[in-house]
């Protein structure tokens, strides 16, 4: 076969592959060669910039149809018998929306470069970091083999503290929700004194995602100084953190989890309270400041 | 602060294996986003996004009988993202509201959140089910997809249980919990962006569901009339269908004329034979002859000449579309259908290729 034809898959070759389930059942040498090359070049293009090692493992020129077989392995959804007609459904699905063979090849190429490359790389445990190119200053993604998963796990723990805690058993599902609702009521009631009015204002702001103390000051809702507002907010956050959830819930992560479960209940109580006539001015402020924050 | 009335509860740490799910998921997500960015820079997406047809040759016909437990590959034109192979599990087929409940499979190989489950299937695109993204879709649209496999009974039972956990917000326990991801508690969690993307995959099917419901409502409101000889008229369109003559030496079987209508036009007229299930007070009409236009989940109306209003019951097509089922709302309505001298069935075809 002339070398210039290797990079092109002719419609007849696609047709043979479509009928034949897998490349392993294609009889024409031309089909075999064209499909192998198509798969090898696409997969190599996607993998090489990330990991020449992995690219060579699947896409070296002397490996025959290894790249294409890997592509098929993904597309077949693995669980089924390749001989059955059900396993060819993906071909029909891709073909169904295509205008011509170039369109079909474009879709298949995109799948190889995106989904299949991702699958192979994540199987190989790669991770991505962003680096700055020294010469051009342009930001680039770099992929490095993930030597230590534990390192990233720590990062996760820091980022999502409390996320790993859950109700322990079936009977705890409702109990956790009940405890969160109970504590929300109790916490709100604790702020319902004139002495705690600023703290309650801070809580209303927190629950409505308002962090700008200048906005609170200029609203005239409080005649405190800015430092006092910050101090009250600090105390409020501490008291949320220090809530006593009973003897079965002592670890910081467990407490953080319960506080997170409590917040929607607290927000519900807060909204009801804001909707009363005497709090209309505060409600107006929350709506205005909230939308300003969003903008 | 007193804790005397605090309900007793116990919380526990998720296992290390499940923590690894999240880690693995984040890795896949990062890779995914970076590879997507690369493709966008290479301008590969524009060509792929072209909508079209015409190249499709010798496509395998759709598997039109929709069953609970089917693993189906949705057709390209029903999915938002060009080139996506979107597999779904059919969790329920509803025989009363034209829909089926499907659960999509994730593109990632590990569960990202509490309502995603590691199925235990080996195929890469079938490893994880997204219960949080379970959707009612028109059954007829599902009939325009390919069956690629089936869940065994045990796996299906777990899936149905997990769906109920997802809608109630409760947790699975024991071995099953070890196969689900971790809860999303932080409103800034990156997993929420992924959920938004995945929800959008069903935009087209949600539109088709809306169109279907509109079609069913409009058909039920159509004004029809019978004359004394059983001729059936669509009043607004002034289109009348005479009552066909009864065959001599009838076997006792009851037949009805069936009209297939699309946007007030009759596209075909067929006959159907009645079977009555007195126990469940349900009528099944089996289409005789050409079933070319039929799919399950089309809305149908049953009209009779023996009531003030000719509309006796609303139902739907089932199985491969060739059986029309009506379950009258009351025993009196059931009797009226049995006693009607002339009956007609109208199947309202939604636009099936939109």
C-alpha cells in the first residue's frame, strides 16, 4: 500500500469494521492497517504531550493494533460478549448523528483524545499541575505520575473537613437530622436576647452570605464600631464550632459535620424570623446587600 | 448549653476505601477538564458539534420493547453533548403516565457523591450509576435507543433501593454503603459543577417529555362525536370515519378501529382486538396488522357512543407499542366500555424525530 494512504481510513474499511464487531475479526489487510494507524496516531497525539512513556506503551509503531484494541475495549463497555449484536450499538449511536465519514472520524477522534485518553491516564494514576512556561510565560498543564496518593488525600482532608463523617447506621439517619434541627432551634433561642442582638445580626449575615462589614455599618442597623462587629462575628463562629453535640460526637470533624447539617435548619428559622413585620428593615438590607454581593 | 433533650445519634467516619473514591474522582475530573481544554484549543469541537444525519447506513434498528433492568444506549440526537455515549439503566417503566425512570451511568469510574454507586460491572462507561440524576423520560423516546445489556435481579434490587435512598436523602448501610461515594456538604464543592453538566445532558429528553404531555392533553380535549350508525367524527377537522361492517360468523371477539393521529392528521387506521382483565379492570387492545408507526408510551384515548362525553378512558401503548392498555378510573367507566356498541381508539403520535 502506498504510504500516503495509511493515514486515511476509507469508507469501506469503516464499513467492514462496523459489520465485524472488532478489528480482530476484520479480514482485509487494508482495513487492519488503516484502523490500527488511525487509533495509534490519535491516541499517541493525546497521550504523548502528557506522558511519552504511556504513549509508547500503547502507541509504538511496532505494536500493531494495541492502541485500537484499547479504544475498542473502552467503547465496548467491557461487560459484554463482543460477538453479540448488542455490543455494536455504540457504532450505530455514533453513526446515527453523522453527516459523512469525516464527521464520524471527528467524533471518534474526540472520544479517543478526551474520554479514552482520560481513562488510560487515570488508570495509570497521573495527576495534573499547572506550570508557567519559563520562555513564553504562558500557563501550561503538566501531568506527573502520582507517586503518593496519600499526599493528595491530606490536601483533601484539609479542604473538606468533616466531609468524611456520616450517620453510623440506618436508625441514625433520622436521629442526626432531628439533632441538627433541635440544635438549630436551641442555638437561635440562645441569641434571642438584647445582649446577643449583634451576634444574631452577624448570624443572619453569615447565613445569607454577607461578609462585608462596611455594608452592615452603613445600613444603620447597628451603631457598633467595625471592630466590635468583627469581634462579635468571631465569637459567633467560635460558638458554632464549640457546640456540644453530646458524648458520641466529640471529634472536631464530627462536630463540623453536625454543624453543617444544622445550618439549613438555622437558615429556615432565620428566614421565618426575617419575614415578620418588625424585621422588614433588616430583610430589605439582606436582600439588597445579598444581591450586591452576588453582582 | 444544655444537651438534655438532644436526640441520641451516632456518626462514623467513612472508610478509607471510600475516601479513595473521592480522590480518584478528583483525579479523573482534573484530567477530564484539562483534556477538554486541550481539545477546545485545537478547535476539534466545532466539527463534532455539527448536527446531522445522512451518513447513517445499515444502522441496527432500535430495541423498541422497553423493560425494567435494561441497560440502554441513548441515541445521539437525544443527548446534549455531541459524541457522548450515554448509557442508562431503566429502573421503572410506568404504565400510567407515559414515562420510564432511568438512571444514567457516569463517565467517571468512581462514585463522586453519596448518590452514586459502584455497580461492579467491568465495562468502563458502566461502572458508576448516578441516582441523583435519575430522570423520568418518555417511554417512546427510550424505545428509540439500543439495549446493550441487562441488570441481573440482585443488582436491580440494590439499584431500586439506592434510588429510594437518593430521593429520601437517607443512607444505605452495610456492604452497599461501601460502594457509594461521600456526601457533598460544601456549597462550593467542585462536584456540584459536574452535577450541573450532567443534568444538562437530559435537556432534549425533557423537552420531548413536555411535548408528549402536551400532545396527550390536546388529544384528550379533541372534540369527537358518534352518529347512530357508529360513524366517528373529529368535529373540528370535519373528518368522519364510517363504522366498518361486522364480519359474519363472528367469533365473539371484540374489535375496535384505531386511528393514529399526528397533530390532528390521521396518519393510519388500524384494527385492534380486545382482551379484558376483569380482576384488574383493565382492557388490552392488541393491534392487528401493520405496526410500523407504533412505539410503547404513546398516549391513547378510548371513545364510546354510550355516554354523555364520548371519551371513556385515557391509556397508553405498551410492549413494543402494539398493545394499547386502558384502566378506567371507576367500575362504572369499566362497565360503560364493556357495554359500548361502538368504540374507537385514537393514538396521539408525538413528533418522534424532533
